[in-house]
C-alpha cells in the first residue's frame, strides 16, 4: 500500500515502533536468541547506546531483551569484544555506542575533525595540541603494551589529574579514541581497554576505503531514517549527533534523490520525512520495558511528540525531588507508553525490586498492571532473579502486587 503525504499521529507511532523492531514474538527455549538474530536487530537499529549505571543491568543489554526476549547476555559481549570476529565496535555515535563494524568508515570524517579539534572535540584537541609529545608517548605505549586501561599506563604516561577526575593519560587516550587512532579492545568490568584500531578491527574494515564526509553523512541519515521510520530533521540528525548545518544539507540531498519522502504528521509543528522502507502496520502488539537510553525514546522531544510522554532522567535529581524514581523504565504497551517503573536488581536477595510504579494519565490500572506483571516476570527470569517484589509507591503499585501474584 503506498504511504500518504499526510500521516495521523497513530500511524506515525505505529511506523516508528515497527521501524525500531518491536512486536516480534519473544524468544523461548525452543526458539532461543542466536547471534544472527542479535546482529540483525543491531543492524536494524544502527547502534546501541552504552551506559555505565548498573542498578538494574547496564543499559546496552536491555534493547535486545526488549525486542527479542531473554538472551544470554554474554552474546552481546562476544559480538562487541571477541577478537577479530567481533561484529561491533565502540565509538561516539549517539553518545558512546556499540556500532556494527561495517559502519566504521562512516565515522572517519568525525575522527578527522576530532584530530583537528573542530566542533565538540575542542577541549580534548586543545589538550592534545598543547601536549603533542605527551599524547604521542601515550600512543607509543599503547602500541608497545596494549590492550590496556588508563590505570595501567606507566607513571610517565599516566600524568597528573585533570577535569572530570581524569588523569592526563586518560585524556590523551580519549583524544586518541575520538580521533580513531585507538579503540576499545575489551572491557574489564566497565573499564575500557584501549588498543590500536588496526589491531582490534577486522582487516577488511580497516582497509575499506574512506568515503567523503558528505557520502558518509548521507549513509548515516539513511540508517537513522530506517530506524525511525518517520522523523523530523532534528530526530534524524540527533540519531548520530550530526552537526546541524551538515544534516540540513544532506537531508535536502536525500529528499532530492528520493531517499527521504517529505510528509506531514498531524499534530507535529515540524516537517517530517518518511523512510522509503517504512512499514505501516494496522496494529502494534508490542509489550516491552524500555531502557531510559533506548533509541525509541532517547530524543526527548520526539518521545513527547510520538507518545505524549514527558520523560526525563532523574538519576541526578535529589531523591526528595524525584517524580517517578531513580532508574525508571517506561513500559510500552501496544502502541502507547502506559506506565513507568523504577527498578532495582537486588542480586544478593535474588529479587527484582519495583521501587515505584506509575500509570500514565487516562490508563486503566488493571489491564496495565496485568501486562506489566508479565514483563516484570520475564525480566526477572532473564536477570536470574527469583522473584519480583513491589516495595515502593506510585498509583499503579496497589494493582501491580496482585497482578504479579497471578502470573506463574
């Protein structure tokens, strides 16, 4: 069916949810998630944002669970860090991200700009210019001894402490990481272990030709468009954090080439663009708990436009001022965000703690609690926790307790 020039908000929401890979039947013992399923999903999303907060599980493990169901979490680690067979690499895509290795050439323009100190890379680049001999010394030490963490640099390479509590050695390594000279070979806990890029990535990727900045940016915008389905200019450029002027020029080129289709979404005050690959399902059956850093909701203005949800991280908000909790996961139910739950994994006690549960306005608590209880049980099982316990407040908490008891 041809897609129209004007979309209802409901159609835009269904297109976006489908583009993000939701709605497939969850994995079972008979149909487990395999590496090929995970790779296909990450290719579809384009990247997964990394985050260090571990009160529940580190954020980058959640998007595959939300879309595919329970999987062996070591699978993602192997895709990211398993020697020359790795399928993912770390770089600044949408913040720190895991990205398919085949896309590495698409970020070389960013690496070159980081080396020159342009744009958002200025502070580290100034440090590198002022201490060029020192940065070269750190690079030589990685070449001789890597993979290694910043804490393992020699005394000469470690240097004095600086802003953000970073040593000079850490700043030198992060500049080299931005510039593509080193990359993440592995993680120790959550500490990044750096090595030369040519020793980490597959030779076919390292030796692949470098596209022009314009060509690479067009490809990144195509990836963002497929992952969004329908999106505004801001949505598209935010996906890979492209500079505004570059994104405007590339979007105009993609429209002219027919790779983006201008559309109007009812209720949006900005022009939108449709991916030619977009699907418009008649209904959406997805039920999923979303990481606060999930690509469906990471652009807060888009989240409000699509779902009417004003979502803000409250991790750094004083406890007495939090509205929904510390580590809050929105609950996608069908084609709407129906609730938010503040979750914590008490690994010692073997319990998934629901520290707060809030239904969205206009939602009927009973059906939402029943659907949410199923997802909480699934999440607890995936994390190896024996039970789900409601310990906090929120208007949905009274209905959630009985709903959990009814789920076997």
